[in-house]
């Protein structure tokens, strides 16, 4: 299942570790604090547990949104790539 993971973490070190976990799970960075990819329900839970443990008492918020096949198919997207001059 596709999932979107976003976070708002003020601490640079913690934010970097959270990003590393996301990349380790095969998620692609789509924005500075947003990752997208395919994870099974078990892997989603496993990743969130690891992220919660890493966060500890550090202030911040992490949200993981599972996206069903129908909603993924209905998504709207726009991307404009710049030209290399």
C-alpha cells in the first residue's frame, strides 16, 4: 500500500535520523520533510514504532497516511521540471 509520511521536527539531529529511517525503508523523499512509498501494513507499524523510539521526548510530530489503491488512482499531481541552461 502507498503511504505518505510527513514530519515537523525542530531538532536537526533527530530530523536527520528520522529521514534516514524513511530512506532505509525504501521511501522516496518528495519534499524536505515528506516521504512517499509503498509499505505493507506491518512495515508501516514497524517504522512508526522505530520513529517513536528515536523521537523519545524530543518535541515534534510524525504522521503516516496509508493511501488505498482507489485514492492513489484519484490523486492529482503536477510537476514542472526546470531546463538546464
